[in-house]
C-alpha cells in the first residue's frame, strides 16, 4: 500500500525542489507574514537556493521540515507547510502554514494542516504540535480550531508590530490522538 500520509485526493505535501525558488521567495519576502514567522529582513534568492540545496528534508537531521503544498491535478504550487523548532526530548514541533494569497479561501490550508498533523502524529510519532497566532488573525485561529488545535494561553505584547507597538498572541496546541495498537502510533 503506498504511503498516503502526505496526500489526499486534492493536494500533496512534498519536499522543496529547485523549481520552488520563486514561490519560496515570494512567501518569505511577504512582509505581512513576518510578524508570525519571526523574519526580520528579506531573504535573497541565493540564500533560499542554498537552503533548498542543503536541506536533508529530515526533521531529525534538520530540526525542521518544510514542505510544498501542491494541487495534485494541476501541479500548481499553493503554498508551504512547516514543522519547525522540533524538540526531540519532548516530541513536539511548531507548525506553520502559508498559502499564496490567490489560493486562499479554497480549503487548501485546512487540508495541508490536517495532512501535516497526520504525518507528524502517525509517522513521526510526535506527541504535540503548537503554533503562536496573533490575537487579531481570526482566519488562522479558525483554521487551527477546525483542525483540532485548542487555545491554551494568551500572552500580552508578544509580537512587535512596528513603531514601538505590540499585540498579543494565542498559543494553540494539538496533542496526538490516542490510536489503537497497530495503527501507527503508541497508545497513551
């Protein structure tokens, strides 16, 4: 039976390829995403080309995993899905989803997040996933809630918005579901 952790009938999550350089460049340099990604300056094409070339696409080696969200039928690149800040001792990782502006509101973000969670829990055997979401990002809060994440903490002045002002953020978390023996995970 083929591995279907990273695909469903509509989309596929796959490793980054050199052909993804322009998509990565546009997403990484979209300053409207910087407050959630921690990015402080633009990335060059050279730096992104080096990242693609040097990544082993292995969360255990790289401590992160970046995947391209691709529409299966057309082969169109829709965005990126990340597992980052992997902590092997605690079996947790941060989650990030960035869908291109022209591809939003079609359910691709939810599908990508569901696939990423399934892969993280059933194949990588992570115990938990989390994300920090700005207090005013209602679309992301709704997306993560639909995919089983719950709000666990709110922190004041967590994200600098420029000009000396700050905004709060929610920590959302999803704990691995308890699966029956023989279904790809250890019961808890």
